[in-house]
């Protein structure tokens, strides 16, 4: 079953998303929440402070310290020595395609309304897992984001890429076998129609595709620079886009103050991307030490995953194509750490909704290479720094990933000390007693 054939069901999805969940808008500017006697996780230093008070006013952290003055109407949450930490961030998420299985999308009786409701419900569950921000790196997302921001649907803050930008026969060419090239035959494919991808060749088309996404509010641009495991027509080893095409994307993004991130595994693809001015590499599991050292020198980010070995249930083609990626993962993450590459973490779940409940547990996979302090820093502070690369195109201005005065109030009250016991974050239902997003309690006691 190809990805393209699943998308047949989705074109109407977009208009249906704002569903009837009354979730409410952000807090009033003067509303207050006081966390009493919490131990604040310093995500930069990897330490836990002595019990203190934290005051949230509006959607920001207003004050830290005992005896913080607060208004009469402040909502008081007793911390009793529990940990207060920033909300989690997933730097590689696909809001729509993580929610839907191949079976759901291809079922003869699949209704766009129910698919839309499934996507909206999953975004609510993502927030309940403590993920208060995600970077969406491909797929229809702008309507979902608008619905969340308007308070109509529960969900995390979303940094949207919009449709991926791919060359013909590239990783984002998700056409059905019978669908012919738009350029020669005049008709966009279903995947293009629904906002999953742009198939764009040559400088001009790449510029238009990038600018279409920017017009819709993309905070960064996702471009396909090499072969993929979940696509049918491009072998893993191939390099995609000429240097000039990739430069065109970077020019258009940089003129809007933001950046291009690329899907790429191989040395050749990544070196070309760096030469074109790309600022972030998604995946990179086939990189060598020299290329990682080059990334470190140039300040290019590696957005990594903690992929698990392929399952029997997986599409056989995808399972086969994933083998070298899985094998390369342990080696490249260790080498990237040694080289001092700036690293972010994300799940990259795709069409496997049964994995979503393990979004937190996948963080624990980082323990093969990092200490709990480094891991907690990566999934909060470091991921937030990657989000901040969007500059003025960031949809939510303000600091994230830290519990500091002036930062946006995305907070988790955790039962216990995650530095001591990182497993705590893998069971959010039990261990995240309170979740605050944008200064509003979305889960509480
Ligand atoms: Zn992905």
C-alpha cells in the first residue's frame, strides 16, 4: 500500500478540522497561577532547585522565589516538593499522518469527518502527554494549527512546515502509480492537492513552492534532499535536488527570516545541503565523522530520532529500506555527540497511530548515548532553540524550554525527580500531575 493511495481519503479533511470541542482560548493577561513549593528543573545545568514558588501571570512566568506577591484571585497549586519543568517538545512530528493508519485511510467506509476527528483527538492526546510544542515537518497542518490556536481543538503549539518540497521522483513524490507528472499532463496529484507535498523541479518551481508555504504561515521549510524509507520510487542512496534548486529554497526562506531543513541520510546529500545553506538535517543516520564534524563547525543542526527495529507489521518495502538506517543510528548519534553537533530530538511517527502512546517512551531511547540531564535538556531547551531558528516566522514569540522569568508558561508538574528516575516521563498519565500550556491549566488536580 503506497502512501499516495492512502491520501485518496484525505482531501476533504482540511475543511473539517475545527470540530465541536470547546477548549477555550488563552488566559486573560492578568490571570495568575501560583505553584507553591516546587523544585524547579534547570534544564540548562541539569539540576533541581530547592522548593520554591513560581508565579505564572497571563501566558508568561512572572516570578520565581518564596513569598512572591500574587493577586487574591490567583489559582494556587500545591507542589509539595514535586518537580516543575518545561513542557516537552517533539522536533519531528507529523500531526496529520501520525494520527492515521493505512487501514483507517483506505477503509471503504472511511469518512473524511471521522478522519478529521481522529486527527483532532490525537492532537489533544499529544498535549496530554506533556508535549506542549511540536515542529511539524510535513503534511496538511495549517487548519489544525489555526483550530488549536483559536481554542477550538486541544493540542500543542505547532511550528508548521506545510507541504514538503520534493523533486519529481523524490522522497515527497507520493503519486499513485497511474498519476502522471503535473508539468507534462497538467493535473496535480492527490498528494499535492491535499497539501501533503509540492512536486517542484527547477529554481522557479522550488521558489513558488516555498513561497506558497510561507504564504500559509510556514515557520520553516521542509525539503527532500535524498532517498527515503517510506517512499516507493526513490532508493535510499540517491541525492535529490541540484545545488541551485536547493539554494533557491534557502534564498526564499532566508528572505523571510527563516530556514530550510532537509530530509537526508547520506554524506553526499547532506554535504550538498550544507553547501546550499541548509540549517538543519532530519535523520542523518548514514553520516560519517567528517561530515558530522563539518556540521559541528558550521552550526548545522541534526534532528535525530530514536527509531526502533522494524516490525513484521511494517510494509515489506519500508522494512527493507529501513535496515541500514536502523544499523547506522547507534553509530551516528554517538559520533555526532563526540563531534559536538547541535542535536534535537523527535519521533517521526508516520501512519502508525499505535505508536503515539509511546511518544514519551521513545525519549528513553536516548539513554544509549546521553545522561538523563542531557536528555531532559534536549527535549526541552535544545529543541526550543531549534524552534527559535524560525525567528520572526515563529508563530509564538517568547522563550520555551526553560522555567525562567519572562519565558512562556508551558509547564509540567512531575511526581518525583526525573533526573533521578527518567522513566517518570514515559508515563505521563500517572506522573504529569499538572500540565500548563500558554499559561492555562490543561490538565490539573
Ligand atoms: Zn518525517
